[in-house]
C-alpha cells in the first residue's frame, strides 16, 4: 500500500498491476473483492491514461486490516459491470470514501448542486477526476 500525501482520497492507495489496458470512464470501473480479509463490496478504480489503475484505501479499511502506507497487503479484486456515465450517487460515494461527505452535506443546496453539475458536465474522464480531487481537497479543508 502506498502513502502519497496531499492526494485527497488517494493519499493511501494500491496500484493494481496489469490494469492499464482496461478502458472505462470514471465511475464505470468498479471492483469488489478483498484487501487482506476486508471485504470490498464496490469501490471505484482511479484511472490515469496509460497507467495501471488505483484503488483508494480509506481510514476505515486501514484500521480494519491494521496496515498503513508501505505495508504489504493481499488484494483480490473482480471487475464489476461497467456503466456509461458517472452519476451523482457515485460522486457522493466517492466523497464518502474520501471522508468529506459531512462537509459536503453541510453546504447549501445550491453549492452541492453546482459541484455535482460541474463534475458531471465535464466530458474528459481525466478532467472529471482532477475536479473530484480538487473538491475533495477543498472539502477536507472546509474551503468551500
């Protein structure tokens, strides 16, 4: 498991070898399986063009498996059925995984709707991810 400071939800992550060939839009690439003995029902893969995919490992998972950055973990993942376009529900799930959902929920309805619309309206998957990471960072610092 890697530790990369200032990466929002992906500060703690696992790079999945031999996955750069898997094509899909943010939110359409979900996996289930296990990290050590911790069962993953559904988690988004972070996609970066031309690189292997990443999964974030949030505090809840790290606590359950009693591991942190630099530790070795056993990972078994299965790709779930893909979808066409990122949804509001998937954005909310990502905020929850990144532990910024409460900060998001405390925003006015206009601000919440603006954030969701801004992310969904972006055509490029990579730019959607950058925007999501920016909002996660801002929400974690209560800058919105």
